[in-house]
C-alpha cells in the first residue's frame, strides 16, 4: 500500500552543524511534499513544502530537495540551533478523487548546545 | 486570525463514557481534517471534510467513532463508548488548498480514557 518512510528516527547534532532528514514514498502519483515541525507538547506546524515540478526549495536555514525518479525527498537544516530541537514529519500528498496525504513516522532532532 | 481552535485541551474520561471533541477551522478554509497521534502509530488521518461534506472516513477506527460538520465553522468528533485504547492526542486541521497546500493544525485535545 501507500507508504512514506522517514529516516533517521532520531538525530542528534551539535549546535552549528547541519542536519539531514530523508523520506521515501511509494506512490509515484504523489506530487506535493510538505514538512512539519512539532515541538514537545505542541501542534505540528508547516515549515516548508515542495511540489513535484521543483527539485529544490530554500527558506533561510532550511531547504528541501526532491528526486521524483528515485521517489526521495530530504530536509536540510544548516547552522542548527537549540530551538530547532523538535520532531519533524515529512508527508506526501496526491489527488485521487478526493486526495490523500501520508505522513512519515517522524524524526526526533536534538541540537546540543 | 485565531487559527484552528480545538476544545477541550485535555479530557479525562472513564471507559464507556461518550466523548465529544470540538473544532473551529480557520475562516475561509474549505477542508477540515481530524487526525489522531500516538507514539505507536504516529499521525493517522481519521476523516476529512470538503465544504462540510465528509469525503473520506476510511481512517475512522470503528463504528464507535463519528464526525460531523454541520456548518463551515464547526466540527465534532464523537467517541461512544470510549475505550482505553482511544487515548491519544486528537488534532483538527484545516486547509484552503486541499492536497496542494499545507495544513494548519489546532492545538489538539489530549484524551485519556481510564
């Protein structure tokens, strides 16, 4: 069935280093890929997204890349700060009659000061 | 804009009781989603509405769960009777772009069934 796999499940980096989270999706019809950040005890919040007609998108310290052929997409955070510590979720969305969005299982990022 | 508003924030109830969760989406958003989040299963879509009409309820666990959207500014998720395995955080989210855009989530309702 449709699936989004996310790796790693936990990631620990030193402040100032980069962090990379990777996702793969199974349904080639997916064409919208959002990323959400969820701080402890709070709601998921959209931080960046990318559509299938774009290979890369950047917003300050975060960037997302998409390889449709390989069905991979990744989140890159540069110059990490302690406030980047959170759980990050990727998702893949497509239109099928209605539409369907599948979330990855999440990556818990720890940024050590 | 106050964002997506959910109530209550926390709910503790005894097994067998009826539970009603409430959601007010962002004005002008025509999609509304109910998600359940647990450590074991992550974020699961329960049901979503478009223009107040339920479109996909395939994620609703069983007949004990029901959802309504009587108008564009209000939705409820009801569990009757509740069971301990229903304990989770329930999020409501809304969107103006459906599959083409991101969602705005509410603060969630943490449900504990004892």
